């Protein structure tokens, strides 16, 4: 199995040599004062190289694009680019698995152990970007949920002071530098490009996946259609969100005692019994001897 390890070493060495060669070329061109073209991002290069194998069905591409939007468009990834990242990570992990299978067979023959570990690591590398994307989506949703009540209060104060809804949304982007501010910023950019305000808000609520935000946007749309003063509606929504937030905190506090039972039984009580009964057990054993 030496050829497998040799091939993996050659691939890694080639990547390192190419990186330092490109770095030297860039530094030399910068020192000479010549114009250096802005290189394309590495993900875009991967997407162009793996384009024949990273194509997705239309329905799968739409679902993946929606997930990338919910995750905040990390690295401006497209569905094809995300698929290219998956294949690249799977290939790198396969090389690592083959090397580990050759160096540490774990009791298996090298002929069977190296491909087995290579397949296991490749599957893990293919699934890891998807898990990371789901984790990022959940993190952004929690950010939006935590900031929504305070942002609604700010929007209420701005609208009640006589300013427009767009100016209230702009104040949210200036105050909140998190996922909620990013989503509101997207809405304002879409409005500047000519999209109707309510349509942009509904699109944000649908893509964010946060129930409270969806409910707030639905209330704003209904008030705009029915001619209800939006300041009064926002005041009611802000009060309701604060109530739900306080109720959720009380529920989590009530569940804390039941969740602490298992750590206490599994970790604290055994140590306590050892400390209390340890000396007595030692004396009993000594007397028996």
C-alpha cells in the first residue's frame, strides 16, 4: 500500500508548492508595481473546475438556494458552488482516510482497511458541509428570534415619532449588526431596486423561517391593506412579543430543574457516595484482612 501513501503525499506536496509559487509571483508583481488582476475566489475556481459533476436538478437547486439564503449566503455560494465544496471536502477526507488506513490499519488487512477508512472519511466529508449549513441556519434563526422584540420596540418608537416605515427599517440596520439587520438590509436593497415594500417584507419572512417574524410581517401587510395605523399595530406586536419572550424564559427556567436530575444522578451522587462511604469500606476491608 505504499503507492497509495506516496500518491497522497504527492498531491499534498503539489498543493503546497503551487500555493507558495503563486504567493511568490504575487509578491514579485506587487514589488515591481505592475498591475495584478484580482484573482477569483477559491470557491469560484472549484465551481468552474467541478461544473460537469456539480450540476443539480432544478428542484434540488431551488431548495439548496433557499437554504443558502437562510444561512446568510456564506461566501456568496451558489448551489453549484456548494456542491463543488462538498465534493472537494469529500476528496480531501478520502485522502486522509486512505493515509490513516495505510499507517494505522487497526487490526484489518491494509488492502481492506485503507479503502474502508477512505470511504468512511469521504462520506463524512460529503455530509459535513450540509451539517454546517443547517447549524448556521439554526444560529441565524436564534439570532433573529432574540433580537426581534427589541427591534420591534425600536421600529415602534421611530414610526410613532412621525417617520416612515422605511426609515424605521433603516434604523434597525444601523442598530442591529446581526442576522436580523442583514435581512432588513436585503429588504431595503430590494425596495431601492423597485420591488414593492410589502412583497419584499413577505419574501424576507418566508425565507427567514422565524414564526414571530412571519406573524409580524403578516400584521404589517394587513394593516397596510386595511388602512389601520401602523404605529398602533406595532405597539401591540411589541407588547405581545415581550410577553411571549418572558413566557418562554419562564418555561425554560421551569425545565432547568428536571434537566439537572440526570447530571446530578450520573456525576454528583456517585462521587458523593464514594466520599461518604469510602472510608467505611476501607475500614471494613482492613478488618476482614
